[in-house]
């Protein structure tokens, strides 16, 4: 197995975490919309928690992308 194939395989495996991030973001926003529609008075508290959860989940995606790019383009 050449080094280039191993790098591509490693980057693909690292990028699989993006699937989990997409699932988490969908669940987060679905729950967020549902909670605000059930109890509109709690909008301020739920918005702050939702924004923090969105930022943390998105940061995982950025770290995974960085790791995948480092695996692919690291000099030999």
C-alpha cells in the first residue's frame, strides 16, 4: 500500500465524523424548534443554550476537517 493511498484512507476515516456532526446539528435544531414552539416564554433561555450547542458541535466539524487536511497534505 503506497503512502498516498494510506493518506487518502486516513482522511476518509477522519471525515466520517462529519456524518455524526450533521446528525447532531439536525437533532439540535429540531429539538430547539420544538421546544420553542411548545413553550414560547422560554425562548431566551433556549436560544442561549442552542447557540452554545451549535457552536460546540460546529467546532467538532472544523477540527475534523483540519485533521483530515493535515493527514492529506502533510509533507513526507
